[in-house]
C-alpha cells in the first residue's frame, strides 16, 4: 500500500564539476562530467523509498516519450518507487538540468522543465493517479505547474492527507499569489532565501507570523544548510543544529539534492510514526550524508542512515514543549 505520494519534476542531470565559478565571459576547464537521474520530486521519492522500502512510495509527474523517460522509469522501478502515476507526453522532451558544481560543493542550476510542465490538474483525477493519492497518508508537493499544485493541495486536504510543500522557485510569487496553496498544506518546507522571497522577512519567526495569517495551523520548516534546520508553528520553535561531517570522517562533495534527501527522509519517518522533532533529526542527518556523495540522488538507505545515528544532532525547543 502506498504511504507517500510525491508530485513534481523528474529531470536528467548533467553535472559539470569545476574548481571555481567563472566570471562573465570567462572560460574555465571542466574536470569531470556526470549524467545522472534527478529532478526534485524524483529525488524526494527515492529518498523516501530508501527508508520505507519497495512499493511504499509513488511518484506523480510527467516525462517525454523518449530515451530519457525509458531510463528514468527503469531506475525508479529499481529504487522501489511506484511509477504508474508518471504521464508520458508525446510533444515534449523529458526534463533536464545542467548543474555546475565547484570544489566546495556549491552549485548553479539551469533547468529545462520540458515535459514536467505538462502535468495538468485534470491528470490528478485519472483513476490510476487519484487512487495513489487517496491510498497514501502523506502527499509531498514540489514543483509541478502552479495550477496543478493548487488543485493537488486542495484535493489532498479534502482527503485528509498530510500535505507537505517544498515551495522552491514558486516562493518568488509571494504570499498573495500562493494563498490558495498555503491554506491547504500542513508543512511548508523552504530554505532561507525562499523564506525571504515568499514573505519579505529575513527572520523565520517573522515569516511564520505572516504565513499564520493565511493558515494558523501551518508548520514552517526552514532548511539552514550546514547550520541545520528549524520548525516553527503556533506553539513551538524547534532548532536542530548542523551535523559535523568531520566528526564522521567525511567531507562535502556535492550539495545538489541535500534538500531533497532531507524532505524525503522527513516524510518517511513521519509515516513511521516519529514526532516532528525526531523526524527532523533524522532528516537533518540524511541531508548531511547526501552532501558526501557526488550523485544527485545520494540520499542514504535506512541501514546506512541508522549506522551514523550516533552523529545525529539533538534538536532543542527554543519555544514550546
């Protein structure tokens, strides 16, 4: 039975590893090229499946009818992700992302969304897709077209699902334009830049005050990169410090996909019954471990994640429980 549904982008990532980012007009050498599966929704689905096991996570998205789609579906099936919710579009190429990564693991991403933009609100009501959503307990929304996000959040809320949304690039649209989505979600997951883009506030606590005027029950999760993460809601502020990779004998290789690993693992451990604090601690550790892998989908298996559990940082309540 499906426990987590994820909807959004499925991309093929072309990663260019360089020493440093070039100045405008400057040419620099590329040290290595990798071509790997990616896309935020697909990454999140795989991260959840590596914790929950086969046939517990479904992915809803769109690919072109091309060789990239064939490879993507084969890889996702190999990860144990249910792929019956993936639409194939005859008129579009599958999504692709061109990612430049420097020696410190920092990145710049240029995305061709392609077929990802063809997932429509009406597709959600196709029996095979609606059935996946209805049978799940958590629905994770990421970056399908905005009208699809609006319809999906409303549908999932009406079905009493726990709805999580990684606003990502949509955060630039602002609170007023995103009011409908925000009113229908349980968890909003963003990074510090996206908090500012969405609310105009630098401080997450102030941002939550603005968000609470739309949805007082909203739980705001802010990803703080190497500094960890925090959760804010009506009664609590939870802070989980960053994981020290040096303590583990590890180092940063590539930060692309860390946030996806974080979200996928958070959703998985919520399904497994952990509290918000406990799930945040595990997600925080998973995001750090992903940074030590070159591949975009470098999220850890449950076995590997729990092997490093001694290095998990304990969260603290700044306010609340």
